[in-house]
């Protein structure tokens, strides 16, 4: 992951894999994988290169639902990998794992990811304002100006809208027939 590309868009910079020592990477990995309520999966491409990872968090086995997270190496974005990975995983999630619902949250400004989720059948069930990770965002930057309606500035703090989305098994299987 140290060799992954970097998002040039300042709105996506907190998705960049941080520069960590070997020890810090081991601690990061243990933190991600130690919980009974979280599961993570590595994503490899055809050349057996690690290009991302996918996680389901807050797994509620009684309700048969969880919250999705997905991270891709920026060098492999906009090539259809996200859709392909999610299609494959959601089939596994709903059929083999016998889960009923998948939730996720996505920043309103992340139009590319939002389109993929909608295409797969996720429905928006709400939204909220969250404090943006970078309080020093350059408000004259082109990326910010193009997505300005996704942000609110109040009391010298920057907030962005987050969509809450859900996909149930029935909707996914219906969508699957049309993909």
C-alpha cells in the first residue's frame, strides 16, 4: 500500500494511505482486524497486485446487516474495479453470508462513488452534515469550487454533507438481473 498512488483532489486526500513505519502499519492492521464486529478483505487485480481493501463494520449478526467501507489505490480508479469488486462481494455477502442489508455512508461530493452505489441498487435513506477532515481546505481550489454545494461553512469550520444509503438483498438481486 506504500506504493499506491495519491489522490490529487484535495477533497479525497484523507483516503491516501499515510506514510507509516513497519511498526505503525502492523498496529494499523491489528486495529482494523481485531474486532469480532468487523471483517476486512484484500482486493487483488489480475496481476496479483493489491489494489484495495473492502470492509464490513458494525456487523450485526442477529439483524444480518453491516456497514460497508471500500478503499482503492487511486491508480486503479475509474477503470471499473469498484463496480466489479462490489458486485462480486455483494453476491457473496447476500448469498453465502446470508446477510439481509448493507449500509454505507458516502460524501455528497464523491459523485463517482455515489453513482456506483446507485447503479448497484443502494438507496439514499438520509443525510447529515459532518465536519470536514481538513479545516484548512483551500476554498479557491477548483475541486472545492465544483463541489461547493456539498459544503457548509459555519463559525470558521467546514462541514460536508454525507449520504446514508442502504441496499437489501431483494433489491440487489433485482438489480443484478439488469447489470
